[in-house]
């Protein structure tokens, strides 16, 4: 190919002034700008001989915060979190339960999630109890199998604003084994402060 590509930030590039370039002699040239930010990028095509070309320019969405140290960014701009981590930037650690365990002194901020998981064995029933320590109706609780629940995607929920104790009981017509369930505790966006709570997860036989 008789066309060379030069790219510069915020000004026209030249043969000596550029950030990226591609001098390939093949028929197709690819040039990638990482961390483009909010700058304006200028592309220059230099023909050291007569050349005809077509050019395509596209951008991809970056993941928020680069997914931190607990995930990787996919081509759709979404963080794929490592096991045990959740959130848009994989910033939230998920607690793992054993049968009958209770955690106290848990806190969640308004509009944020706390996630917990448990793997059930040979059971026909799973129970979740979340107790608000000093408030009433400021927590919403959601349960899903195999994936973290969201406000719009979950199997069961408890969003009663008139109680401080949230109970969810899942009954299975066919006993479940080696199935992971995720519990999401969501802080009400109408709260003015963090909400403290305890959470118990257990399945029968206990």
C-alpha cells in the first residue's frame, strides 16, 4: 500500500509530529488509539506515491475505571468481574455463606448493593432473613439462581416498606443440589444515610 497513516492529538499530524503511525506495506492497515479520552484526534494520510483508499473510523466504549483489579473490560464496554466481585467497576465484594450462617453489622448506602451467595445441597427450601437494625423499610432484598439479581431481573423479592424484617422463602418441587443462589440487598434510594442490617441464609435440612 502506498499510503501511510499518521495520528496526532488536538492538531494535524506530520511525518515528524505524531502520536501513532502505521507504515505497513500491506493492502490493509489497522491503527488503534488506546485511552483516547475527550481529545480531538487528527488523522493524516501521506501518499509517497499515488494511492487510493477507503477509511473507517470507529470508537469503542471504555469500561468505568477500567474494571479496577477485579475484572476485565469486554468489547461492549462492560466489566466482566472475577468470581466474588460485582458492580459496574467490579468494586463490590460478594460474601459467601455456609448453611445457617448469620452476618451482623452489615451496611449498605442508599442506591447501592450488597451481594451474598450460597451453594445449596439436596434441599427443597431456601430461606433468607434480613433484619434492619435501626430502621424500617429501607432495604429491598432480591434472590436469583446462578446470577446476581438486579431491580428488574430476579426470582423473588421483599420490598415491603412497612417492615424491618425481610423474609424470602424459595420452595423447590425437585430438590436442588450444587446450585448457587445470590442474594442482593439494595439500599433504598429514599434513605438519607447508610442502613445497617443482619442477614441469615439457610436451607433445609439444616
